[in-house]
């Protein structure tokens, strides 16, 4: 998502541009990740304000059953952007903002939104993504997917204090 904003920087404060977005993005995992929506860029007296509303789809791996699934989210972002230099005289612009708080345009006045969108996507993804709310995960004994089949493993936890009695019970069944 790169936008050449040299012409907008020459226009008066309050001028704006709007862009439709339907592009691949870099998500947390390899996959066909995509962003769709709208980006609006508004000229301010010092630089630009970038607003975007994007629907994203990224490929994730379930934290319980380890299957891949598609995660959808809606991102709303608003960031400031400042040119490294003005398009007219070529002088460096002075900004009171910290370098990490803003997006800078490159020397050709191109705004690159790829990294900003990637950061918003990464912060919006759950720490332990689940393919569905009721995901049962994998059996800790045999590794079978409990969503597809019920395994025959004995996964009941036995209190070690009752271990000797549990052994007598299993011997009695044999």
C-alpha cells in the first residue's frame, strides 16, 4: 500500500485524497492475507493525517488443534505523517513528534502503509488463536484431534496419593 502524495503536499491545508484498498498484506503467518477497505489522507499545516478502515483476513494456526484457519477483523487506524522534506524548496521539515510516533514520507513523497497495517494486524490477533470457541484440541496421550474423533485414551488425572489403590483397581479388571 504505497501512495505518492507529492501533489497533495503542494495543495492547501484541508485538501484530501481517498483510496480504495484491496491488496495482499504481510500477516503473522505465511498465507494469502488480504486487506480491503478505504484509506483517506488529509493535508494539515505540517503534514498529513492518514485514516483507514480496513477489513483484514489473515491465516492463523489454532492454538489447540493446530489446524489452519482464516481470521477476519476490522481495523480502524489514524496516524500522522510528515514529509522528510517539502516538495517545493527541498528544505527539511521540523517536527516536534517523536520518531516512533509518526509515519514519515520518503524523499519521493511516497507513503508506505505496509508496515503500519502489519503492526495493527499483529496487535489485533489474539495471543492464542482458536479456530472456533468450542475447539477441543488434541489428545495429550495419542495426539488425535478431539474435534474429529473421540480417542480411547485414559486421560483422567489420578492423585498420586491414590495411585496404589488405582493400580489395585486396574489389576482387578484384568
